[in-house]
């Protein structure tokens, strides 16, 4: 049978007493299948003990030692046991913090196998994190390896499980071993034969046994490979199914409803789009062109588009979204373009007015801060269909906003929005098309998982003539040199941003820092140039006028918090000075740097750091110095921080995989995806209905966040 069908309860396992059954139930493990699916979190190769003196060669070592003496130090609660041990090469001290019970377990004169991390401290070899295994007092030192045949003695490659209350390693070892003996032999393979052959995967029975108790390191690797592939395969099956469901459920809805959509798409430009192209002062890049073609094709097809448009900062995504909006308008529908900040929404609205109004389009701008009268008129016009394209913040989906015929939703800087917000705006239309845009490039691997059922367009090129931004690191103490450089740029007519960090939870203090900096910049450093300050606490009108003054060039220096991080576009600005750059994350740094280099002039980014630089901070700055490609920076970010930290995907369930890691296992993921999608193409019912339980792996994960169609 299949592993998941091993529904026999825990108490049927030999040696499972009531205490163990209860403890496992507490951890949500009720049956044999669940127990065997609890893979170890690590494995320790205890088959090769090393000499104590060589500890530094390995992160953790297995040694065989004899206990020499016990010694207590500290008093009261702090009383701590030290145990002196030795082998033939050296002596070491085991510091037993919070483990007074080791006094009884580590008997003077007896031999133990130790597994732990060692280091030098106060001239001694010490360990505070170690495991022990008793070898007895008559252990024969001349035989390096202990007897593994003794019942209850773990194998030489030792599984280490994550523990929860009342569960011990020993308990899991025993029960899993017994469960494998009782039930493990007849496990059936689940993956299609040809895939297993091609990938050289183990049998399911073999993989499950070897993941828990590998005979060799090679067997362990093979088991991991098998189970990783399997997990990713099922993940992609689920994602593929969601994509299919989206398409079919919507097709059904369309059949019942009145919507008229063509069967097949066309990449032809619409009349409005052609007119916009004629009016543009530049040529579309080939990346923009193909993104527009893909969007046109999608928007003609019989089910709504769900497309993610990725492109580095400055690649011209806004314009692509305008083309998408024109496509909707040409089809007699409205488009809503949503941006995460007021500043950005306003900028888009202004561009829309500039570029689209001359075509006869009626654009509008909607935010939460509008006066009641204006807002009411606008809402009326929207619901009557007198507005074609509305640009705004999340106010676009407030309760009182109704559309006549919402055909397209564009979400700019999508990672800034929560799941709820996206679905709320989608609900304003009848299966509107969805275009999400991201300037924080989503690493390919995440794009395949979190956004796995969306189609993806990537703009790889930047508009021509853009020069790589020159990035420099500068110590705070040598800031004067940075100022001198910026002065030259200002003298030649360019503009500069100075950005200060705004750390959450301490906004007032940081704000003051930005304020006083703006003042210092204006009064002391650059008295000859006009300086303005912008931050999120300013009221709307003030933000607008400040931004406008900067855009027009009457303000030369913009001191800002990271509000300018997303989207702001002022091509004449050529200097970006980021103060306390070490406090920003990589994606913020990349975004901020992307505010310059938007025109044809050479631009510069100065990352000014203070002396208290952490290792991570240093790494981030180096990555910024060495890379300009947002995709590479995003991958590095992922490596540094782990996927859970990447904005917008925390709730995605992406992290809940058991053994696979889509980043580390990216290549496998790609193969598993193509296998899974290939199978679904010929057999959309794959794994159903009798295989329903397979999403056990994914059960803990909430539905994929972006698939709220
Ligand atoms: P992002 O992809 O970061 O959102 P924007 O849409 O803000 O980029 O575009 C950046 C700048 O590039 C804008 O000033 C825009 O007008 C300009 N731009 C867009 N497309 C082109 C193009 N094909 N050629 C030249 N400039 C372009
Ligand atoms: Mg943008």
C-alpha cells in the first residue's frame, strides 16, 4: 500500500506505550503514516570518531572519551556542572548548562561516545552542546567502534528529530524503527515509473527506511533525493491543478454568464495602443513589446489573465500597464491600477493623464485622502463608466467604490500588498484580468512555487542609453568627500536624493534624524541649493507639492525616508546617497538605487555606512557594490535571509515543505514542475479522487496567496 494509507494507529506499533501515544498525539501524530513522514531534521555520522585534538577540523565531531572528574561551579540557580573527559589525544571540558542530571549519567571512569561542537575557551577544549551515548566501563579502547548490534543502540548514522513536549530522540528512534519493521516493507511506489527511472530514485520503501536509518551516507543522499523530488512533484501537481481549476471554473462561469470573450488570443495592437506608440518620444524596448504582446494575447483569451510582470527597476513596467489598460478600454471595459503608496499612485496618475488623455481616455486618481465632494463625484463617474482608467492606492477597493465594468486590475509593486487586498479588488469586477507587477524581482525559484500558477512575463532589458549606476561605499567619517562629489553633480544641473532609514517602532526618532539631516544639508552643506524633505508622515498635499517641485527641478536635493523607495521616477536625479546603508535590506537598497539611472546621464549611488557594521550588513553592501542585476540581488537576498523573510510571501505556505527547499533544490523543482504539468495535461484528474490525501504535505499550508481568482 501507499505510505499515506498506513492509517494504523500508533498503539499498534510494538513498544508504543500510552505515554508515547499521548506525546505523539500532542504533536499531531496519530498514525503510522504520520510518524514515518516525520523525517529527521539532521543526521550525524557517528561512524567515524575523531580524536579530540582534531576537533577544529569539523563543525561537530564524534569522539570517544572517558570521564575523569566532575566539578560544580556557580551557586544557586546558576550552579553548573563541568565534566572533565579525555581521550588518547587531549582533555576537554563538557559544560552542562541546565543539565545537572548529567552528573548521574556521565559516570567517572566510564566511556562515552560524544557528539558535539567543540571550541577553545580559557585554554581548554570545551563543549556546551553535545549528545552522549554510554559505552560502559569495560569499553575496549582499542576497538574504535562501539557495538551497534546491541538492541536499542542506534545505528552509526544517527537521525536527529525535531522534538516537542514529552517526545525524546530515543522514543522516536525506537518507534520509527519498529514501525518500519512492522509496516515498511510493503510500501508501494507512488511516482510514475518512467520518472523514477530517469531520476534514478529509490523505491518508496527504501527511501523511507533510509531517510530514518541510512546504512551509509550514500544511501542517505539517495533517500533525500527521492523524497525531495517526490515532494516537489506533488507541490507542482497541486499548483498545476490550481491553475487548471482557475481556468475551468472560470470557463464555466463564462458559459453560464453573459461575458463575451474570444476563444483565442491575438497579439495585435489595438487602435488605442497604436496611437500611444505613435505618440511616445521613444521606442518600446523589446522586453516591453513582448510583455505587451503576451498581455494582449491573454486578454483576448477565453479566461481571465493572471500574469506576473517582472522587470528590474527602471525597465518601464508602468508603460506596459498602460498598454494593458488601453487593451481593456478598447474592449469597452474599465481598468484599475493600484499602487502601494500615495506618492507612487499620484505619479502614475500624472503619467496616465499626460500620456493617455490626449488619446481621449478619461483617467482619474483615487486615494483615501480625498475630500468628500470630489470623491463622491468620482465614485459616481466610475460607477457610470465615465472613467476609463482609475489609478490609486488601496482606496480603489473601498466598500463604496463600484465599477461599471471593471475588466483589468493592475497591481504595481505587488509584494507590498496583502492577500486580502488583492482579492478585494478582484471582487469588484466579473472575473477581471489581473496583471501584477514586481520590481523586486522574484527569484525564479519562488516564481515557480509561490506564483506557480500565474503566467510570467519578464522584461530583461532596460531602455537604451541607460548607463550602469556607479556604486561607491563610503564611511560616515568620510562623508565630506561624498558631499564634494554631489556638489559637482548639482553644479552641472542634476539632482540628488539623500535617504535616511526609518526603522519601524522607532519612527519618531528616525524621523527627527531625517528632519535634522534635511536641515543640515540645506543650511550647512548645500546652502546654495534648495533642499526639501519628504516622509510618510507629511500630509498628502505637502508630499505632492514637494514631489512636484523636485520633479520640476526647483528643488535640487530631496532628503527622504524610504518613502521614495518604490517607483518614484525623476530622470534628472543622478545621485542617490543612502545614509546608514547597513540598516537597509538588500531589496530596499536595490529599489533605492533604482531611483537614479533613469535618464541618459551617468548616475551614482553612495552607500554611506557607520562603523558598527555587522557581518550581514557588510555582506549586503558588498553584494550591492558587485551587482546591478536585480535578479541576482534577489537571489542573494534569499540566501542571506531565507525565503520566509522575503516580503509578501510569508503567508504563502511556501515554507511548509518537509524536506525539499525550492531554493537549494531549484533544478529538481524545474524538472518536477515540467513532469507534473506534463502529466496534468494528459490526465487532469491525476491523483484524484483516491489520492486526495497526498496534499498531506501541503495540508498545513494555506492556499497559495496569489491565486485568489
Ligand atoms: P519601473 O519598471 O521601475 O516601474 P518605470 O515604469 O518607472 O520603471 O520607467 C522608468 C522610466 O523609463 C520612466 O521615466 C519611463 O518614462 C521611461 N521609459 C519607459 N519605457 C521606456 C523606453 N522604451 N525608452 C525610454 N524610456 C522609457
Ligand atoms: Mg514601477
